[in-house]
C-alpha cells in the first residue's frame, strides 16, 4: 500500500504552511524507544513519503530488523518527518533535493503516492542515487521501461518493493507446487478483499488509485511466479462498486501463461463473505490456504492408479449407470500451518544484494512483466477508456 503523502515532481523546499500533524495509532507507537541494534554494515536509507507504506516499513520491519538504518526522512507534511525522527533518531530533510545530496545514504526509498513513483525515482537516479521504489513501480508499462532503461544507462541499482513475494503462504505454496504433490499445476486462484467503503486517495485515478495498482502488483507477482513467469493472454474486468472516487475497487483478471496454466485473480472491495485467498489445483491434488494461513492439502500418488480407457459402450441395467471408474483413490489429506522451509525476508534479501552482491530475488524483468500484465488488464477491461 503506498504512502498517504504526496510529493510534487520537483521539490525545492517545504511549502510555507502549517502541516497537519500525522499521529500514529497508539498500538503502533508501543516499544519505539527500544529499536533493534543495527549491523555495522546496515543499509543506510533516506525515506521519502512517510505515510502508510513509509511508517509501515519502519514499524513492522526496520524497528525489528538490524539490516536497515533510517538516516533521515522527507515528507511535505513536515510533522511526519519529525515523528520519524523521534522513532529512528533520524534527520529531518527540508526538501527532497536535500535528501538526495546527503552522502551518508546508501539507498533512497520512494514511498509516495503512486503517480509520483516514476518522476521521483528518476530524479534520485539522476542525482547519483540507488533507489527502492514502492509498488506499483509505475502507473503503466511505459513508466516501468523508463525507470529500467534509466537505471541501466546511469548504472544505478533499482529495486521494486514487491515485499509480498516473501509472504509465508506464497513461499509455502511454491514449495508444495514444486514438490510434485499436486501433479501438474493447471489452475491458480488468488483472492483478496472484504467489504470496504473506502474514500482515501487510493480511490482516485489521478493519484494512481484503484485496486489494480494497489493489491494488483502483489497478486500478479504471485501468479506469475506460480504459472511460469510470462503471460500469453490477459483478460480483465474492472468495476467501482462501494468506494468513493472514480477508481476501481473490483478487479477480475484471467492470465494464461505460455505453458497453459491459468491464473484467476479477484480483488474485491465488496465481498461480505471472503473466499480462501489461495486455491491451487493440479492433476493429482488441490491446495487451499485460508485467511488464517492454514493449509489444506489433498492429493494422491498417481503411480498407484491403474490406467483407464474410454469406451463407447452404454452401461446396461439401472444398477450399472455409472460414468466414472470405480477405483478408490487413496487420498492423502493433510492440514498444517503455512510455514515454509525456505522462509526469507525482503529486507534481509535486499541487504544481501547490496552488501554481499547476491542477485536480488525480485528481478527488474519480473517487475516489468507484472506491469505489462497490469497494463494489458487496464486496456482490455475498457474501464479507463
């Protein structure tokens, strides 16, 4: 989810007005006086945009991990930067330019509203900075291509915060799919949502609002990793149902991979009864992961089944009116929490990439493919025409 702050494309100084204070919920503020001790080679970051995403990174991740040290922050709501300084003992930058001139930074994090991701990331790279950009990396494929080409031209590091690539349900689902227990995967169903009457900036198109760019990058990223990495066909339907504004709060998307696996994605802001977020089907079994991250895996060993052959005969007698082979399948039925063997963390992986030179798991090619799919979905739905 992107920051609730907005930063103009070119910022020279803070606006001369009284900034509205941004107060953290009481439960978020608990324990802020006891930050995690940092590694000597912790990544030193400057945080631009200190809203939901920015504070979320700090309080959910940076305060608990030794791998990231916040050097300073900037937001046009200056009270937010001051609040960040109280939490992290960090600097308060008076402008984005001032942040970009700080030689103590290893990385600039752009966590502003979606429509500012491309211009602000470009500005940072042109100032000689490596950048982590919050999802969505851009509003469309053209923006993604501009970021990637600029990073390569200027030889800057560019990372996209597809942090849910490291969620336990995804990692465990990938492990099970790759184990062969499901047989050959043919269908991936991903669901996200509840009933919300939303009215914030994420409901407005001019800021890059809407669920296609909010939850969309996460679910598309999961889907593309599960079905093979590249889409052959994309179909989508977008609607606005319960939210204010003019952006969609309902997304239905079908993606067919080059290998023929189908991903069925639904993001809904008007679901009074939620569906299971994960439903994977293969030729030998099915995996369901519910909203409490509990797995239900039912599968069989195909080697124990005898071969069957189609026939054109008509069953004779009422007691023989059957249409399936009467073999009893020896089902293996398991229930367990989603706890992947290969548990990883976005920020630890980022640290290993920057400090150890290890290839980062979320590649720019993958981030670009996510945006290509989202771009196709927007165009083929007709909602934005």
